[in-house]
C-alpha cells in the first residue's frame, strides 16, 4: 500500500485484505507490540436518540475489534458518550421540556440523557456488540473487552484535570498549530452559577480561570478546571492521549481536507510527539428514499431497535459490514428494502462454501458456524404465506419448516410478522376496505359447496373481512375450518360484526406489541 501525503492518507486502504476491517486491524497490529491492548473508541453525543447512522460508528469499531481478536491480538472497545457537550440553543428552544437546558451540558438533563444512552446500550446488547455482563449503563468488570465512559463524569470528576492544565499551559502553541486566532478560542467555560457556556474568557492559565457570563451576568474567578470544556479538536486529542486510544471510526466529513482529523494530525506530530490514532473513515447512512443524512437532533430517523424488530442481529451487522466502510449506504424498512436485505443475505449465506472473502466476513459477524441444510424460505414467500394464513405465525412456521431448521424458520416468520405489524402494516389486505355495499349472502343456497366463482368469493370476503379480495377459499378453510367460516358469516348477517377479521387484526396487534416490548 502506497502512502499518500495529506488528508488523502486517511482514505488509503489495502484492497488485497479479505475485508476492510482486517486491513485496519493489520495496521494496528503493526503499530503496537503483541502484548499491547489495542483500544478502539466509538463516541457520540446524546443530542437525541441514537439512530442507524450513529450505529455505523459503533459497528465499524466492533468489526475492527473482531478482526484483531481473530488475529490473536488483545483489543477492547471504549464507548464514549459525549454528554459534556452543550445543548444547542436552537434545539432546546424548539422543545418546551428542554428550553431551560440551552447551552448547558447534555448530561444536566439527567433523565433524558440516561434514557437515551441506556436505550442504545440495550440495542448494542441485542446486536451482540455490547457484552451481556455490562450493566444498564454499560459498566463492566475490570479486565473486560468493553468500557463505557460518560464525559460529564470524567470532566467534572477531575479525571482530565492534569492534562487540561498541560493543554492550557501550552495553549498558545496549540493555537498556532491549529491556525486559531488565539488560545482562548480553544476553550469554553460552563458558568459555575447558571451552568451555561455563554461565557467570555478574560484570563485562562493552569491555575486560574476568569470569565463573565452573558446569560446570568456572573463575574467569576476560579481555580477549578472542571468547568473548562476544550473545543472539539482539542477535546479529542486530549481524551485520546489520556485514555490511550489507538483507533477511532469517523464520518468522512470529519476526515476531509481541513476537517478535525486532518487538522489534528499536526497536534499529534508536533505537540504530543506521537502518531494520530488509526482512523476508520465511514460514509453517510441514509434512509431509503431520503437524500439527506439522518440527524439525531432533528429526530425522526430509524433506530437500531426498529431494525431489530424486522431483521436478525447477524443480518443487520452484515448490512453494515458488506459495503466498504468508506461507501455511503442506505438502510430502510419499506417493502423493497426489506426484501432486498433478505435476498442479499440469503445469497451471501448460500455462497459461503465457495467464497474465501465471504467466510472471512462471516467470522467477523458471529462465532456461530455457517448455516447448513436446506436454505430458508425467501422473505417474500414468508410474507405471502402470512397474508394467506391471516397472520397465524404458528401455522406458517409448521408449513414452511418441513425439512428445514425449525428454529431458524420460526425466527424469520417472527421477523416477517413484526414487520407486517409495524412498517409493513399498510401492505395488509385486511386494510383494503371495500367501499361497495355488501352483496347477497354467499352461503344462502349451498353453504360452502356448489359453484364457487369470483363474484361469490368476493361476497364471502366482504362478509368475513370487509375487503373485496384476499386469500383463496382453500386457505381460509385450512386456517379456520368450514364451521367457523359459516358461523362468522352468520354473525355478520345478525350483528354486523366480523369476528375473523377481528382475530386476524388482533394477531397483528399482538405481534407489534410483542416486538415493541
């Protein structure tokens, strides 16, 4: 691999590696002695629920970690929640609940911040990324290959006090390296009276900070470092140095010319006398049908738990691992995206015996052996059978499991039903209401016997489900039996109720509630 100068170095890759994660793992292994524990950081701010864009950062860290472990190296992941970052005033002003937190640290809204971080940790556990021994806040026993830090705790607890003072002492040199107009541009101070970072620095040295607050009018002189928050470029190098971080994924917008990762290279070389951590640059994640990237502060994006309701964890990891990390990717839960994901996964699994790269990727995704035996039914087949079985998952599983791994079939049927009860509910034939008035009683003359033409079947479906078309009679008979169909038609004639429609809709509702829980 030929190194190139400037920020382009951040995008260099060895395409002969069996997967991009192995390439970054090899770089890290070459940098550090064999006994060194290689620490990979994934970090993000809880400005809003962590979405499928944030997840790419953590999955990249997870895959490189897996590649290192498989090559016999010690490795760990550090999940850093940047809850010492301030609430953006515009975001806070847009929500009455958050209005009083504008310009204050995200962690000050304790209940909200905790809920956001804990939800993400639960999702990472469900994906098999965060280890099961981690508690609700991601804390693990000593020696674990997983660490979780909350930057509010570490700054206010004095964890960084010594290195903060070192950075402040040499702030003029830092400013010159970063091309900033003055040392005070590199630091902000949270007012000790009102908690906001709307302060004007008048004096900043390792032993004393003097500032005025534009929000509350306070004029403060303090020796406390806990209220000093470095600007992002400085904050990142400070934490990398203190925590001994060796690798970090970063969005491509943070790796381009003039970006944080580009500008801070000089800080490592000329100020810290070390090398910048190995950066894993990754592309944008967009939802199907959307042009802009997902934003947590704007909300509305898909969350990891949305994917987990419709896709097995290993398939989700494969969706993120399949493209080159530098490529943009789209993820969605519309019908086309769902079917494409499952079809692609099935092709990947079927091709594993003949694909060296495929098996290398499989080893990054899971410790389980590749599936053997007959392939699972395609997702479009599962969805079709669920529709015709009026969403009876058990009967569909029994029908499709013949000769296959029953547990795997049941899992796929469960995910299909969860999708139908959520994002795919609009595809249900039960919701195709018939605007026409009901016709004659379809069972008046011969019950379920006699000639059975299209018009008579449509009349039966109207009586049973209030729809003009749906499953064929043989499927309805297999699902409910003749007596139940006759009784349901009679119930509708007497009372207007449709008990079988209620039953089918209840199955969808129960599946939705079960997956949401």
